[in-house]
C-alpha cells in the first residue's frame, strides 16, 4: 500500500511541477526528486492540504499561493561567512589574483537572503577591492531577493555571524558593518552601493555577463545531474579566462562534462579556476 501511495504521490508531484512551470514559468522539474518530495510533503502538511493534487489545484487558480510554494521549493538557509575557511581561502589565495584587474565583476548565484553576498562585499572592502567591483546577486525567489536587498537579520544570529567572520580572517569587528535596532541587525546600506540584485534562474536563463568570480554554494546539491551540468556550463561561459568558481562543501565538478574547463585551485574549499581551454 505504501508503494502505491508513493507512486501516486510522485505522479502528483510531477504534475504540480509542470503546473508551476506552465502557469508561472518557475521550473523545478530537474530538481532532485527526493528533495522536492520532502519539501512538498512538508508544504502539504503545514498548509493543510490532504493531497498534492489539492495543493496543485489551489496554486493554479490562486496566484497568492505561489510565494508560499516558493518558500518550500527554494532553500533559504544561509549565514554570514558560512564555512569560514572558504572565505579565508578567497582572502588569501583568490584576492591576490583579483588585484591584478582594474575592475571586477562578481556573481553570487542563488544568493538567497543575502548573507553570502554581504560576506563577500565586506571581504572585498577589507582587501581594498570593493570600489572596483560590481556584485551581481541573483535568485529565483522574489521574497528572498527583497530580504537580501533590505539586509536585515535577526539579532540572535549575530553571535554566529561574528564568530564566522573572525575565523574567516576578518580585520576588524563585524559590528562595524551593522547597527542594532530592537531584535534586528541592520547592515550598513553602503554595503549595497555596488550591488545589483536580479532575478535569474539557473534552470531556464542564460549566461550572466563576464565574471571574474562566481560563487554558487549549496544550490546544485538540489539539482539532478543534467541540471548540475547546465549550471556548471553557465558558470563556465560566464567566467573570463582564469576566472574563479566557488562551490559548496558537498558539491563538486568531478562528474560534470564541463570539468575539463576548470582546474582545482583550492581543492579542499571547492574553489576552481577556469582554464585556457
């Protein structure tokens, strides 16, 4: 009976994903099924629907339902200077190469609510590169982009952010970059002066400019193999020769058909460099 239920549920899920694509042009059809199934089960339970089909009927006819679906289907889990050793590696090994360029473009793909973006802006400011850098922060979730643009976070998260910043080689105190208001941490608006926020889908959209550095962390783990290949191809075509790509700790180029276009730069931190070929 359980097998039958799961088979029917998988059919419902695929129909819901098709509905989202054809009705709203959000394409989750190539996301890893196990991850999508888990998130939609949570959505169904929390939103009070008996079946995925009932949830599909609602989202098709009620556009106000879409933001709720996106909250479940897009992962908005991040923190400033997450995995501090990654940012320390950028500071110590990538930045010296970036210093050789008169101007820079950096793409944070899947920027979520902005924590990684602001981490990089602060790092670039401390290394004297912010003024010559244009940062592109993209995501498919408009609510996440709004939060990223606002740069406001719960004050209770600041202790973790500050410790991450210290371990990432921070040169001052993180408190220099924000002020507190009630239970909120509000980042200094100057951190956004060289930032462009934009909607962009790694599933359906095309190459995003000519970049010196692309950071896309903990996004591709939710894609199937074909979509991972597409995303890596976008990053390859978006990078200048000798540009850099940073991935999440559980992600790799090892099985990508585009792997030969990159070389390991800091293998432990999943930082790669685009090769001449």
